[in-house]
């Protein structure tokens, strides 16, 4: 991310012996790099370098069309009963979780909303948790504009009001049409307005460099109406896991370049 220093002119050239940021030229914008340059080839410092490439997210309904390697082979996964993963290609994944779900921010709320949900004027501007879906997805699942629906993953289910909009366009990836669902993540169980915790929909998968959780995208299902409550919710999610064939090993096989039908979780393992 470029970040020019406020008081350093573009024509600044460092004197001999300068250190730190003073050793960076005025047009060296990438101050988080030792030389101030933006790197396409990163010979050090990255576990998944040296060149950027495309990987599908940890959970995806489609195969990586560029490479045999589906996802980042250096990502950190945790195969546990309390952290299941939805299956993705090349695993058998069926149509249990056919849609793509992503979470993002709203202008009116700050971070997870713990502060801004306490402010009446911001609460009035964004009074309820909602999901955005395309008209096509609304027809597929019988969703009603401003009615209730819930999003389901193998972790939990979250309900919200439905906002049907042309902004959520289906994606055509080769011969596959992928429907998208979008939700803000600013609600919780306290505040002037309350709502489900959207980030509960995601599992814990970490990037290999700074170990940040992949909490922006997952596969999901959507159904009309409110989600179950209490023990009924646990049974509901367990049935989804059963239908999807999910085990603690689902999503933990990092190397997808083999065609021998054997799981190889270590990309450095010899055939």
C-alpha cells in the first residue's frame, strides 16, 4: 500500500548515510518495504512468494481454471469438529452449499459495530441486519424483498432481512453460474439494535504470512424464513454437515495437484 510522507517532497533524495524512512526517496511510496519500492517479485519475506498468482478461496464452488492447485497450498488449516470446512473442488461438494457468501462494511457503522450500534442516529440509518441477493436467487429460493431469510454454512446459520437488488449479479465461470450473497458484519447481541453475528458463518483458516483469518468469503446455502433457535439450530447444522459429507479432514488436503486419488496434505511430500 503506497503511503507518501506528508512533509517529504517527491524530489527528495536521501543523503549519504541516511537510515530508516529518511533513506527512502520522495517518490518511494511503499514505505512498508525496506527499499520503498512496490514488489512484483518478492524474493524473501513471503511464505507463498515470490510471484503473485491466483488461488480459489478455501471454500469455493468452482475449480481453479488456471492451475491444478485449487487453493493456497501454504494456508494454515485446522481440521476440528468445532471448525468444519465446506467441501470444495476437487473434493465431492455437490449442491449442499451452492452459493458464495461475502461480508463487508457499511459506511454508517464502525468495525464490528460495538461502538456505532450504541448511537441512535447511526442506528436509525442502518436499523437492521440484512442480506443482498439477486432477483434470480430470490426466485430460486422463494425469498421476499424485506422478508426474513437465513444463510447457512457448516458452522452455523444467521438470519436477516432480504434486500433484493440488481447489484448482486450472478457470476458465470466457464459453464457454471454462481449466485452471490452479501451481508454486513456490524451486528451483535447488544446495542440499540441487535442481530446475528455474521462472522460466525466463517471457519478459521489463516494466511501463511501474518496469520490473518479468511473471514470475507465462504460457500453457503440460503433458505427463506428465520433460522432455528437453541438445540434445533445444532441439529439443523448437523444435518447440513451430514448431507455434505463433512468430516474433520474436509478442506485440509492442501495439495490438489495430484491425480492419484490419495490425499497429500503436505505439498513437499514426495509421491
